C-alpha cells in the first residue's frame, strides 16, 4: 500500500522559513516524479514544484521560483520542500504527490498524479 506522509507544516512569520518532508513508502519510486502542490481556502489546488525521484531537473511555479527548493533523500525515501522568504500568500495546505511518467503527462496538473499525501498546513502571518 502506497503512502505519502507529509510533515513540517506550521505557523511562521512573513520572511521566515519552513522545511516540509514527505515520507514515501509502499513501492519503488524510481520511475516516478515527486511533486508538491498547495491549496488555499476557496481556491483550486495549484502546482508548486516537481522533480524526478532519482534527481535531475526541477520545475517550479513562477510564484515560488528563487524561494522554494525541492530535494530528495533516496536512502530515506523522503522528499523535502525547503521554503524560504515566506509570504502570507503562501498560506495553504501543502500536498506531496507522486506521478508515474506517461507520454501524455502534464506534471503541472494535479490529475497527472497517482498518489497523494494527506497534506500539511502552512500558515504565514504578516
């Protein structure tokens, strides 16, 4: 049974940093892409950043470029999201997701992902 479990969310002041973790289990993810999405109240789930499980080029939303970084630690089956220079508009529930790459995959879309975590709340105060 595949599980993605996020942790590390919390309350932080604007300009601060948080590191989210996503512990993956239940299968080999070497052919997968690992992404982070977020969903603010009343808004649709939106893409944040994605990377191949085995490392390589990452792709980020314009709103987080230069502030958020995705990384992985294969030995621990864990993916991280380092968030710096946080802004109040970053407040959302953050989700980890895994996508098996298919020819028609659009990794910027939530419907490309096969597995999801339960989410972790990030609140940035002004």
